[in-house]
């Protein structure tokens, strides 16, 4: 199915200014010029650019050491550096079963060990190496050809080291083509005395500083090698310099997307080169490109192909983007530490790139169905009676919602998982009242623990020795967050996992209908450098925080998700919301884009950010409706509800200083409009749930696809990021779209065409693409050739045992075009191996318990748009005639007595034209 959503008009998005309240100060975070390793990386690129005619990479392949693994497409070799001949490196290049190329480089027998575990956390499993691709080694290079038509070739040039992915002889990805690869080796902190030259006469000795022979490449100073200050903080850097610089270029791709999360356009603007859009590399902040967390995956796109790279690195990473020409992109990746572990995804289409990436890092699993409804939150609902009052008002105003949230004030002195009995004296009874109406609750559990002996969670963690350590590796780190003096659980320590899971076991005083919100998990430290942990703190395995900072945020929701699955007798699908994430985090829950402002521009940029997150696999995502900070005017709030209703994760949230703005508090017509928006969301839940099922199998984004994904050859649409598609593709025979509400027809063209669509406050430009079928839950539904409908119990994992319904709805012309056949068939029975993510059903049974329970559910109404004329007859195939209506200009087959047409039964309707 295809639901086409154009967000708000550009002119409308530009009307409001940003209020004075702000979530943070720009000076709290470093720029590249304030970060030693980034400064060194950019200086390296500048020297290369200034000396382009003579510049070369100092790294080369030691061909004498090259080894090919028998029976596998693996090449292993040594790498030498002319800068430091005594420092050795290893290089591995593997062609994986799906054509992805993995490149790993590490220092060998160094003074210290580089962090090499990022991929362990990101990958869903160790990828399989191809057994049918062969390397061929020549005098100056090694090559491997692969693909269904042998269209792809990876070439490793020996001197200088350079790796290229070709498609049909055309360069797609070039690694180290500009010679910016530099793996700073480990060294001892010793400062050599300058050499002394003595004159021939033996008198007037002169001290002459020996020239650094490597200055042409590394520069002539040890810039922030051993210590670095920012504000009042000093980073001790006990391991010295260990950064990794790497250029990755796309010679025939002029558009790049990804590397969330940044408050900027989907098509990434430039940060370097001629007239750059940003002055700093990419590291969410509106109006600049600084980032608080990172998912290092990037798509590169042209009208001919799509490729991508995933750089499995856990440390802080800055990325420069430049366009030497309109048809090419250069990128420069500068990481503070870690090995090179690069995955090159050959595509060549956007959908294949998504499959390749999800094959590496996993897909977003099917969520609990209730999690796709509307979530109501604020900092804070202050008491049990407040919660009861909010629920009562929603019901009195007949406004649908599914989830109520509690922020940090539910807990005693911000001791998470312990209720504040003064304001929440009856949490179980309160939750029972919410659950009695089929709703759920979500409470916040942050990673910082209040340092007090009367907080059992902290006390147990301290006794188990599972807290993050000071830079000496012995004492527990103490920082400042919501509870005041705090410590943090080190979730890299396996001993923390069972401990954390034990906290969620269902016992007296707990409840299975309470789910979890993990915030502040970058981690956020109020008195830390850049409002996070000092980089020289020590985690499990003696790794510094600098090595794992970008991974850190994924571990809390991972263990929390596993805890929720294991807490009850019957495993149920968890719901965990996270702010920080890394590659692979999509396997564990949803995310939101953080503390935004209640302004038009933050509303608009939230769409772009969620689209970008979907590109990186984190597709169950959304932005806070209404903005966290500020007091949006009613019109803005209504528009924001339209945006939220077409986001995978749909939550309204507000700061404690913001006015109450629950939908029932709005005056008319705003209140009724929001009610209708929420009802529309619920009527389209079959579309959303089926889209989630598709994403769980294919890795395609749920917040549908950006324009370049749907129309990869439409150059005019490559930068569009204020419209998107939701759901699966139908078989489209003509370029036509129908207004979801009015059936107004909009015709496109093969070259693309802009149209103006009405968008009064009660409207959103929601179009149905011709050739699509839209299943809904309510009587009003619109349907203009094929789609899938996926159903299961929405709560448990029984679907993995085949307890599900997966239907194929299609429309075909038959009888030489004189009849249309609209059919409903069992797709799970036809293709059981594709029904469930990572768990193919070998023996699907249509009479499974779920489908048996659905036997009484009937198709109520069918609406068909775009018939060439009034039908002569509408009949159930093999059965009776159906009652139907026809409206001139809007054709429809209306089945009024659908008792014979079960949703989970095979049937077909024939329309004689």
C-alpha cells in the first residue's frame, strides 16, 4: 500500500521565530577547532589539498605477506607506513555472502591495544563470508568480482594503499583515494632532547632542532597528544594520540544521506570545500551540525545507483562532506580512537541497501500493537489523582489514546523504580485503572543512580562492582544529574546484565502493564565536559569512555528490553524508548529526537531527522508533538498533531514550565480537529502495523520512504525531505494520486511534477498512490492494485510460531480488460519463508489459533477509485451479487452485507465493466 504524505508547506514553516528558552548552550559543546584529534584530522586534509600535485598516502600493502583464505573470499595482508617503518598494521578485506565488502585495519603488536569491539555490539551476528567469490592477485593489486552478473568488483591497490568498489567498471566507492588514511600509532610519552650540532672549530656549540621528516604528513607539532582542556575540564589522555582519519569518496554520487542525528536537511549539506553550508564537520541542534550521538551509516545516491557505508566505530567521530562536482561527493571521517572496521554496501538500489544494512545490524522487530497508538506525556503528571484526571478528561471528550507516561517526579528523590508514596500512594491500583481500559503506562528509568545507602539499586550495584570507574580504574565515578550526586551502571560489564533484569521481575508492587523510557543515556552528566562523561573514565575491559561513547547509549535500552521480555511468565513484546542509540539499536525499541522547541522550524526539522533515522535503521522514531520547550499557539499545535499522526512513534510531551496542553484543553475548532487527527491515526493502524511487519522482514523504513527511495531516478526529488511515503509499494500502472479525504485526482508525469494541495487547518496533504490498497479499521476508508495486510495478536511472540494472518490484496484486469478481479489470498501460506523476520515458518497452517479466532471478522466496505465507467455487475466469485453504489467521477464498489467475506479467508470480487 502507499500513503503519500506531504508535510506542511514551506512558507508556513517559516512564520515563527525561536523563543528565548533553549535546551542547551552552544558553548557547552566543542567545535572541531576545540577538539585536538579533529583539529589534527582537518589539518591533514588541508595539507593534502594544498599539496595535491605531490601528495600521496604513506601506507602501502606488504604484498609479500598477503594471504588468501582457502574456500573463502578473504584477503589478509600486512600494511606498512613510510612514516614509521617499524610500526606494523594488518589489513583484512572480506566479500560477504550478500556482496557487502568488509574492510578491517588494526595496529599489530602496538604499545597498547586499539578498541576493536564496536562491531560486536552493532552486528546482529558475525556475517558470513562468501565461499564462491575468488580473489585474483596481480603485481600491483588484488581483485575480486562478484554479483549475480559479476557486475561488482573490489580492487585493492598495493602502493599506495587504495580500495575501490566498481560496478560495471565504474567507480562507486573509493577508500583512501585522496590519501587521508592515518591510523595514529600508540607511542610512549617521552620527549626527545633536541640534537646538538657542534661547529668544526669545537667552539660556540649551537642547538639546532632536528626537522621532523614526517611533518609533510602529520604536521610539525604534537597537537593535544597527551592532554587537552575544555573549559574547566582536563582530559588526561593516558594512551596518547590514537585517532583514525579516513577519506571515503563517491565519485559518481552527488547526494549523501544518513549519519543521524542532525537537525538539518535529509540531503546532507557540505561542511568543507567551496562555500560550505556548515563550517564544522558533522558530529541535534537546529541551525548547525553538532550532534550528541551517532549512527555511522551513510547512503550515497545518484540516478544510476545507490551505495552505502557503515563505519563500525564507537568513539567520537566528525565527518566532513564536500561536493567537488554536482555529481560527486567526498567525505572525510575523523575518529578519536578505534580500529578501522568499514562495511561497503554495494546496493545498487535503495531497497537493496536497506536489506544489506539490516542483514548486518538487524531489523526493527514487530512492536506491541498498542505502541503504535497515541502517547500522552509531560514532565510531570504529579500524582495518581493527576493521572486519573487526565484519563477521565480524555474519555469525557471522546479523544482516543493508548499510553500515559510518567517523567522523573514519580520516583522518590529521583531514585528510579521506587515510587514517591506521597504523590503516588497506590501505583498498582492506578495502573490497574489505566489497564482496565486497555491502556498502558510508561515510566522513566535513567542510567544514573543516586549515591545514597538507602537506595537499594545503587547499593547493590556498588557491592557488585558494576559502576563506571574513575580514570584510575578503581574508584566509582561520581557525577551530577537529576538526583544530585550520582553514579552510572557500566552496562559493558556482563555482571550488570542479570542484576538489571532482576529489577524488573513482576513482584508485589510492580505491574506488567508498565513499560520503560530510558532517557539521559548518552550519558548525560550535568557537571561533565560537554554535559557527558569525561573521556578518560574506565569501563569494563579497561576501555576508556572515549572508546565506547557512541555505543554506550544502546546498552541500557538493550538490557531493559531483554528485562521486559523476561519479567513475566509469558514473554510479551517490550516497549522501551531511548534518546541515545547506535547501529543495531533498532533491535531494542523506539527513539525520539530529544528535547525540541515549540516552534515551526523545530516541527519541520523533526520530519527530516526522523527520515534520517529511518535511513540508519532506527525507524521506530518520532519527535515530541508540540515541542518540549515553550507554549505553541493552537494552530501550530494542531499542525504538529498532523505531523505526529504520520510518524511511527506518536507522543506529545512538554516541559514542566510549559502550560498544560492536553488536547481536551483546546478550544474549538482546534479540539475537534485534534480528535479527528487521532481517530485517523487509529483508523490507519492496519497500514502502520503492516508497514512495521514489512520493516521487520526487509529493513525498509516505516516512516516511509524518502522520495529518492521511491523514485531513485527522479533527480528533481533527491533533496525532497518534507514529503514521504508510508508502507509497501503497489503495482502502479499510471502516475496518479488520490486525495485520501476527497478523492480529488492529481496526475504526475514521468519526469516529476509539483502540485499544490489544499491544507487548511483541518486538512493534511494525504494522497493515495494509484495502484494501492489501504486497509483501515473504521467505516470511512479509501482505496484506489495490490498491498499486503499483516495481523497477529499484537502482544506476544506467538507470531514466530505461525500464529498470524498475512494476506495479499490485489486487483487485476481479466477477460481482456472487461472485468476487474479484486482478491484476498493467503500470502503466508504461499510464502511462509518470508513471513517472519529471522525465523522462517517452514510449515504454516491457515487454521492456526490466531486465524481461527479471527473467523468472525468480516470485510465491511470496499471503495475503488478510478473506474473508467459505471460497472454492469459486482459479484463474489463463485457466489452472489453484491449491493453497490456508483458516483460519477468517484467510482465505488460498496459491499453492504459482507458476512461472507472474512478477512482471513480467500475470496475474490469480480466487477464487470
